[in-house]
């Protein structure tokens, strides 16, 4: 299972690097490689048996991918809205060079730097994120402004789901028809309450909620690196932390890092701390609207010996946790919450620049796929995963990545942040694998 997942993780990173997550033929071809790899990993027992070869082939793929990623990070603009002096990139280049040196130390059979290596990787990643936030203090994107508006409302004891939001673009092409008027978007905060709460420490302590996103990325690396003993976890964590467009995701303020954080925490708990697994899973279900896709395959986390009763108990406890986190905000202004968080998502318009097959067919004159197609293929992927995927934490993460990649690949909207989530889930699967370490001769 590990080899095709490794291919997929690298391919999806290259896809969003190619066009910053917007539609291009090359980017969509890399997405197709990612889809094929995840499908093979989840559905093919013959592919999964390759793990008997040990972790060497997986490490080789990830090492080549990491080298390519670091090259792109070093030579490509880190963001879109960077502003600063001519020597702006000096610290960036130093940190990336340091990351390459330290990451390379972990690829041999006898990694040098020992236990110090992974903390150094994590520290360099966090420092690089701080540099990015300082270099791009005011990105011109609606999600950034929406968070500012939400925290301003909360400081005045106003429910953020009862607001209207500023339309910073001056047009309504990217919003649902009839949802804008007089420079305002006629819905409240568009993300679930837990996402807003997780973003709050960065806003309160650093003046920018993106510090919370950065912390989420780095903590995801911690969970990935230490989910299992061996070298796959640290290498998967390093590949995730230095995926080419990770800094762009941070700059834009997209909230998918919170989903990756909680998904990696769920996998970590399944491997290391099963007593708090239901709590971690409940938080994952509460953090994003599409998190319901995790529910049908959640029992995989309990392992192959699970009973139907234990699987149902895990799901029930997780749903209860999600409800306890969400309902206090929902009932504060129920109508606004339902309209903003639930109904508005279905009203979002088709985006012709989306990195998806739906946008590709529309571009080339083929009749556009129906908007329900993404849910149909995701349902098929869920059924196939429930039938063929391994009943392990790694199987849960791989099946989740497979379901989400086909959902996004056929969706009316699919951009950099969505595929960032998928490659994060793929890294979760790699970190949780039991592939035996190859012996050096």
C-alpha cells in the first residue's frame, strides 16, 4: 500500500505546484496519477503485498519527491501577496537549505543527528511559516477577511453567523447567485465553530489567525513523525511539511491545515492513545462541512479484530463530541448558522478554473458533468473502501484520501487547499504503516 500512496502524495504536490491549484492540463494529469495511486493502494491486495519488500522502495520514492519539492520551494515564489525589501528571501533560502540538510540526514539506514533531527525539521518548518506570515501580512482573499470580521463580532458579543461579510472582490462571480448586495456577502461566517475556535489563539496571541494554521501544520508533523516507530513516519512528516505549496496554503489562510491536524491526531491516537480516540475523531467530524465522509470508515481505526458493537460505540461517542462542540454556536443564531455553514455550501457556483474533471470538460466543450457527480463517485469510493481497504489506522487514512481525492477531482470547486488535505491524509497513511524496515548489508 505504501508505494502507490507515496507516488500519490508526490503527484498531488506537483499538481498544486504546477498552477497554484488552478486548472491546467499538466496539473490535472498529476491529479489523475494521485487518484490512480490511491485507488490501487486501497483496492488492490496485490499492490499492498509489495510491503513485504520492506520500507526501502517507499523511502526511495519519498526521498526523490522531497528533493523535487525542496527544489520548487527554493526557486518558486512562496506566496502571491508577499511584500518586503529586496533581501526578503534571504531568510527563506537559509531555512530551506537547512531543511534540505536536516531532512537528508534522515534518509540513510543509520540516520545521523539521532533524536534531534525531527525537532530540527519541525523548528525549521515553523520558522519558515513565521517568515511567510511576516512577509505577507495582508493577503487579499476573502477567507482572511471573514476571520477578521468574525473575531471583531465576537469581541462585541455578536454571533459571527448572524453577520454579513464584505465582498472584497467587487464582483459576485465567485459567490452564489443572489448572495451579494451593496458590497456585502449576505451570509455569516462560512466555517464550522470548531474551525473558528482553533484559529482564535493565533488571532489573540499573534494578531493573525494564520499562526494557528502554522501551529496546526507543525503539530501535524509531530503526530505523523511519532505515530509509529521506524523511519517512515518522520520521512512522511517531512514530505508533508515541505510540500511545495504548503506556504501558499498558509498565506491564503485556508483552514484545511486544521483538518490535517485532527486527522493526524486521530491516526496517532489509534496507534498510540486509543483511550482518547473517540474525542479526537469527534473533533475531526466537527471541523469542516465535508468531514462526514470520515464516518463510514471510522471503525477501521479499531483494527481488524473490531466488533460491530465497538465500531458503533466509537462512532456514537465521536458524534456526541462533535455535537457538543458545534451546537452551542449553532443555537446562538440557528437560522444564520444553517444558512451560512450548511445551505450556502450547496449554493456555491461552478468554478471554471477549478482543478477538476468537471472544469476540464466544460473548458473543452464537452457537456459539463452534473454537480451531483462528485457525491456519486465519493459514495462509490466509500463502498469500495468499505469492501477492500485494510482494517487498520493506515487503511482508514488511505481510504479517506481516496474518497476525498475522487470527490474533489469531480467537484464544481477544487483548489490548492483541497488537494493539500488529500496529500496530508496520504502522509497519515504512510506514517501509520507497518512496513518492516529494510536491513542494510
